[in-house]
């Protein structure tokens, strides 16, 4: 018997334009079990004959809806099974679908339109029909028009439906992008931020770029900062940061820290007294004189710190007692002479430039460039943690003192490097600064965006405060386990797909989305994609890539980076 071929049915938008009533979504199963937030349905036998068709295909992660007398409950497919498989191909099998319930579609009393809300007020019961969510259902759930959102890609279930993130929930409560190297984390982050900037030209976004990937990602909207134009004076550091930057990491550290504490207080008092002397009519502030402490954000000269150390050395007689003083002095003089540290130690004069520094870092005013991309790839590793700590702490302090009047987003690339999960074997102030932002930043309009390939190496306190996660391909079981431990909203089963995700694909869950969803990020193109300095061995090894003259140029630049500065000056 020949089965006649049916004419292709117009799509839903075409049916609406022609005035043709839109067909009801197809029933595929009925409920046989409900337990808490999970339900089990049995596939209707006729569906087996049509399972190959896209509109009848049931996949893990697909959105289904269950008809109840008061609403349509929606949930995600978490498992599909056939408990009693049949050997006979002609004998239909029993198919079970496990569903994680997530919310429901209800009619708005004012407009009568269906809208999605989290939570289920009317649970399904035995025999209720299970239907595949159509395009309109997907749009109601994932692209709610009344909520401020941004389109970052398309749904995996239906590429015609945009994948949207709830902008206020995403930014106000921190988010994280995780994924193995090469899966597109940087491109995903760029897609999100570029969409945010489309309608928010007065944003304040700071990107800590440790690999120099983002110079071209935001075009003219970004202020590019590197050690060549960065001015982060040493006096902006708090005492913890000063101790890490200027003291040794051995048994003499405590002694050097005590000497440094006294020296910095004396140097700050000398700077304030010098300013008062230069301006005799100036009214003395509460900070003048004895009110200054080592934590007071007051400028000071390193030359005054060294002078204090010399004064103390002149009073000591025992050689052993002078060791911490001499080591501290040598460390300061070495850093001042090293050209790589000029952005922190190289100023010829010391002035109170705090306003200019904060304005440059956090785009106040933005002047058409709401993004600051700080290239940290050439910052020496010995002081990288100090720089990140200072920027993070200044962001938090500015947010607190502005009383939330300056909402900011701090983007941390390779976050696991400077906020590690292990014991205090790395720089503690950086981890403390990020942890404080994670726990208290939202009160003052300061949010974090973390990017990491190793979520298992990230500080658990910081990770647990991220209310939205963009999980891309993760191959290691340890990283997958950490993400599962921080998963909610019924997305646990979806994370089993993490090793199978393609490039630019992600599972997004948390408060930044209406429901957990599998999406594909839009293609940025070469113009705005984050730049990867490594083009690949297959490209470089097909032609000569360096000659002896180029090698000599590299070596010369290498040597100059650590050469002593001849213009040390007396203002340091």
C-alpha cells in the first residue's frame, strides 16, 4: 500500500500571516508518575512511527508542556528509556520520558495572554497529556518581551527562537563562563558584553585581560590600557599589597614587614607636612600629623621610605640585626630600577592623582568608551597578583563610597589563577578582594564576570556567589563535578552533556535565564572575535617564520625590559 505524501505545512509565522489557525502542539505521551519536581510519562505508541521526524523527536534537554485544568506545566526532558525493549521490530516498545518540572504557562489576568512563571502551582496528575513545546511556547519561556534582556544566540531545540539572557539578573548577581581551552569562552563573553553595550552606552566595564585577547573585541567602545599608559602609583596599595610587593618570601618577611610599616607611616607624614609647608594658609586636615596610618590612602615617596631605612641602619650596631633593613632596601631599589615596573614605581614626581587614576580605570566619564581593557599579559608575574588586587579593591571601595551610584562590571579572565581554591599558597589579598566583591558587591552595584577553564581550581566562595553560569564544553570529571555541585533549577541532568557540546555551544542556567537552556552563541566574525596569538602549528610551519635579525630584535627587547633605569630621579 502506497502512503500518499502530504503537502508541506506552512510554518507558524506563515500561518499567522495567511490567517490560518495554528495547529495545536502534538501530543506525544501521558503522565504515569509524579514525584516532587519530577514526572514520568509513557510515550504514545503512534509516536514510535514518527520519532525520526524533527517535530516529533524527543531529546534530552527538550522543553515539553503538560496540560492541566488550570495551566500548562513546562519541564525539561532529563532521560529517555525503554524498560522492556522488544526483539521484534514490528512490536512497538514501551517508551518512558523523565521530566524535570520547572514552571508553567498561565494567562495574564489583565491581557489574557499566556506568560511564563517559575514554580508550579498546579502539579500534573495521572493521564495528563504531554506535548512538545512549539515555537510560540519556546518564545514565551525563553524570550519574554516584558523583561529587559539581550539576545546572544539561538536555542538548540529550535534555532529560529532567540536565546536571551535577563540583563539585570545576569549583571546584578555575578555570572561565570566556564569551558575547556578552545571551546569559545572568550567569544561567548564578548557576545554577551557587546549585546549589553548596544543599549547601554554609559556602562562601566573593566576587563582584566591576562592574555591580550580583547583589544579588537569592542572596537572604538574600549579604552585600551597596558603597562605603557597605566599609572598605578605605589601609594595606592594597602599594607597587605605593599608587603607582598616589597618584602621577601622567606623567614625575614615578618621583620621586613614591621620595618616597612613604620617606614610608610613616616613617609606619608613627611609628604603631608611638605604639602602643608608649601601652602601655609591651608587648613590642616584631620589626616595631618598623628592621624595618618599605614592604610590611609595618602601619597608618599619611596625615597622617604629608603631614607627612613638608612636612618635606622645608622642606629644599629649588630650586623645580624641589619639584615632585614638591607634586604628591604635592596628590594625597593631593584624594583625602582626595573623598567617593567615603571607603571607603579617609575613616576619622577609624587602627586595626588587618585581621581585621574580611578577615572581612567573605571571610565568616569565614559566619553563614548564604556569598556576598559587592561592588558596584563606583559606585567611581571611577580607583581601580577598585586596589580589585580589593587584594581579589584579600588573597584569595591569606589562602589561603596559612591553608595551604588556607579554600577560596574569587573571581568576576570583566568580567574582561577588569582582566586585559587587551594590553601593560601598564592596571593591572599587578591582572593580576599574578589571574595568581598562576590559576597557584598551587589549591594553597591559592583558585579563580577568570571572566565575560567578550571572551575575546580576556583575559590569555592567566589564560585558559589555566581547566580548564573554559562557552561561550555568541559572534559574533566573534576570540573564537571564542581559545576554539578553549584547547579540548581533542574539543570543537573543537562550538565551530562558538557563533554559533548560543540564550539560556541553552552548550557546556561541560573537566575540570568528564565529556564535552563542549551544554546549556540552567534558568530562574531573575525573583526570582533577575541584575538588568539597562536595561529597554529599547521599554519606557522608551512613557511619560514623568523630569521636571525628578528631573533636579535626580540633578544634586545628582552634585555631592555629588565635594564636599570638611568633616569631614576629623586621623586620616587
